[in-house]
């Protein structure tokens, strides 16, 4: 077993002690170490609830320039699922630890570390770090320092979805105060952030959601965040042409669903409007009517935060993250989350996979 783990674990960033050293901690005297960890590891791509295993991994001595981070909280995002399934274009080689986002506290630092210190809170500055584990040893440059004055669950979830919402509102169309944005998947974390960031900038939002038994309470929840309109595709379909024409003035459309939900976004775009596709939750292609493309001069484009990050510096990323966390502190940005102990990983995973119907964002808590 030890030999098997020895062949696998260095690739997931965890080293075993040298042969003949039965317990690493005993062999290390004063060197900085990262303690043994519990991790959600996958050795092959496939359905996450089939290929993920919770395993114990041994600690190791930190290498020069590394810090050991004790994870505090980490979400399960759709892209984490896609990476494990093997369908996400950028993914770590297997075996790998699941999870790309999260927040942790620095518990030890090796010589050569210059900026981070024990007790700092950090989030990964690059994906593929494997955040679904209790301790992580990585080089200092893999981490971005964040303020400690926000709830852990917000620090853990700020770097993907809120950033995506902000970038799509700021970078694609020049949205003047009073302009409208239409989006599908409005219950998603990105969607909730779009509603609030739009409101801060005096923009209106038209929000499309799936029908559900608790439709009225979900509509109320999104309206309380600042949504102007919340409607299902069916409700949109039953609007008469005059009402629809009055609504169809949006400059920007955001599509994270695909299929008929993307067509619905297109319907509400005004002259020269742009629909940005950033996700494909329904796993269905986008079908378009030719008329609106021609006569309304509509445009389609994609957005990927990974590309934004590769074209911008770590400092720009850090500034964006801290801006969003300040909005959280000021009570201007919030989103619904379900905190689940890491020991209940399987339950959180089932919910994140949608096996129990619509669910809030699952955030793993490590303590
Ligand atoms: N391109 C990028 O850089 C980027 C960055 C971040 C996120 N994303 C994408 O943005 C999307 C939202 O991410 P998130 O983390 O904010 O989501 P989330 O909070 O995990 O929520 C999932 C959303 O997907 C909807 N959904 C799930 N299955 C669906 C289906 N079969 N058909 C239609 N809708 C479905 C849910 O609607 P219900 O409430 O009705 O269940 C909910 O709105 C994902 O596609 C994600 O990959 C892309």
C-alpha cells in the first residue's frame, strides 16, 4: 500500500517519507512540515461520485519557498465537476485532488518565503491546486493573500464566480446607468452576483430561472438582491408581442445554460446587443433564429475567467478579489451557500451534482 501511494502521491503534491523512515514527523527535527492530510483524490476521470475517494495522506517537510496551508473552506463548483469528469479543457493530470477554489490559513513557512507568514489567510492564485484537502504544501507564489475580516465562506468563494460576474459586466459592453442586462441561470452564484453588481452600477436585470416548486420564494429572494424582473422560460413564452417588445432592450445577455434558455436570452436583447456564453449547464447546444441576428445586429461571444487571469497580473487579480470582499464587508454582496463539514463530503457532492434537485452552492468546511 505504501509503495502504491508512493507512486501516486507525489503527483498530487504530497510526498511520503523516505523508505526506512516509518513516520515522517519523527524523522524531521526542526524543519517546517506540513502535517498529514485528508484529501478527496481521483485516480481517473469519470463521474465524481464514482471516482473520488477520501484518503489519508502523510505529511512532509516543506521545500524551500513553500508554505503549508490548513484549509478552512472550499466550494464545489461546476468546473470542478467538469475537471473530474475529464471534459474541462484545462485540468490537472491524474491522480489529482479535487477542488480549485478555497481559503486557508498559513500554519508553517519554509526558509525562502518572503511575503506570507503564519496566520495569514490565503486563496489559490492558480487553478489545479486541489483544495479539497485539509492541508496543502505549495510554493508561496501559488497563493494570494486575502483579508481576514470576511466570513470564511466568502473568502473561499470569491475568486471564481463573483470575479466572473464583475468581469462580464465591466469588460464586454459599455453599460451606461439605466441599461439592462438579461441572464439565464440567475439562481447560480454568478447570477446572484450579476444582480447585485448590476444594481450597484444602476443597471437593470431581467433574470430567467428554471421552474420549480418553490418558484415564488426564489423569485422573492432574487428580487431582494436587486433583480428587476425574474421569470421562467414558460412565463417569457406567454408574454404577448407588445410586452415582449417593451422588455427586449437589453444591451448584454449572459448565458450559462445553453439550449432554449440561450434562445430566451437572445429574445430579450435589444438592437446591437451581445450575448456572452460562459457556461453550459443544460449540456445542450445554442440554437438561434436567423432573423434577430440579421435585423437586430446581435453578436455572440464567449467569456472564460481563466483567459482573463492569464492576460492579467496577480496584482490585478488580487485587487479585484479585495474589491469584491470589501463589497461583502459593506453588506453590498451576498449569496446563498450551504456549509457542509468535509466529513460529509459525499452528501455535499450529491447535492452539487444535482442528484437531489436544485441545491445551494455547497461549501466544504474543514474543522
Ligand atoms: N466561463 C467562466 O470563466 C466561468 C466562471 C465561473 C462560472 N462559470 C460557469 O457559470 C455557471 C454557473 O456557475 P456557478 O458556480 O455560479 O453555479 P452554481 O451556483 O453552482 O449554480 C448552478 C446553476 O446551474 C443551474 N443548473 C444546474 N443544472 C442545470 C440544468 N440541467 N439546466 C439548466 N440550469 C441548470 C442551476 O439552476 P437551478 O437553481 O434551477 O438548479 C443554478 O442556477 C456554470 O456553468 C459554471 O461553469 C464559468
